[in-house]
C-alpha cells in the first residue's frame, strides 16, 4: 500500500512553496501561464516585462496566496538584467528559479528584406538578454548551491523555418546556451533545461487558426490532432522547476503533441 506519508513525500517533490521565481514576459501569452503554474505550486513570482498590464496579472497570481512583484523594464538595455536579479533578491530574498521567456518575432516573407533592423533586436532580446540574466542569476545560485534555469525554446530550436531567420537562429542559440550552462553549473546542483512549445492556441496564432486551410495545415503535422492549450505547458514548467527534475539537466523538452515526430 502507498502510505499517506509516501504520498506526502511524493507531492513535496513538486512543491515550490517558499521558492522565488523570475519569469520574464510573465504577464502575457505563454509567460502568464508559466507564472501561474509556478504560483499554483507555491512559488513567489517576480515578473520582469516591458508590457505594463495595469496589475491584472499580479492580482490573478496573488489569489494563489503567494508574493508577487512586477518590474517594468527593457531587458535589452545595458545593465537591466543585473538590475532584475538584484531587485528580485532585494524584494523576495533570493532567486531560486529563472524562466527566460521574453522574446519577439519579426516576420518577413521576402528573405532579402529581412535585414539587421529586424535581426538585431531579436538577437538582443531572445538570446543576449537570456544569457545576461542567466549569467547574473548564476552569481546568486552558485553560493546557495541550488537553482533552476528554464529557457523557453521552440520548435525552431530544431527546425529551419521560413520568414524569420533570426527567430530560428536565436532559438537554436538558446538551446545551445541551455546545454552550455548545464555543463558549467551542474557541479553546483543547478539544473538548466529548456521547454520547446509546439503550436498553441494563443492570441498570436489566432490569424492562422481562423484560416481553415492554414489551420488544417498545422493540424496535419500534429499527431495529437489539436492545437496545444496553455495548461498543457504548466505541468512541464512545475516539473522542471521542482525537486522532481533534480537529475534532469541540459535537456530540451518538447511539448508539442508529437509535432517533431511527423
């Protein structure tokens, strides 16, 4: 029989009670779902975002009985990533979990017109900001001999992808950073992993989903035969942020309904 005590120990593996998590871009899109998942597991949330949602996300998260702090900033500005880490430590006391979620994607069907004006800001946010945040977080996590860094990758961490070469390049880059930082930080009991979402029913994909032909083209590539829902990512986030994944390191976990298999 599985005893009550064993059940309690099992659930402790996934508990984030008392942990402090930074989620960049955590008040919109998939980032909001990641922040909610961590909050429901008991973590205090520090959101760093260029988007001010007038406290709406903060109110939702505070309903989970945890502490929430919001830091409005442009992560691509010099010195800002260090300020984010310092502010989280000052406000919540530590940085136990860092979720590098913030990103952007400019699209241009004509590859000859996809120039540095589109490339540079995407590299600055999608890759360089994630590196700087990880670099600064490591300075906090190494002395405490624990920590979780979770990078939000993409299907385009594995594939080519048309219309946005910078998106594919930065998402390949963030996967490489995940592996490199695992190699550096695992000795300090810090786990560095990535989540690669597939195709999700969010505001950003509404145009595609509203077009029957385009919608079917996506579904034909997904063995699960449906778009992902944001809650499909929440368990993965909690797993990688919790004790349950303490021996998972340098891994990119695709949550894609099987998209990469077809």
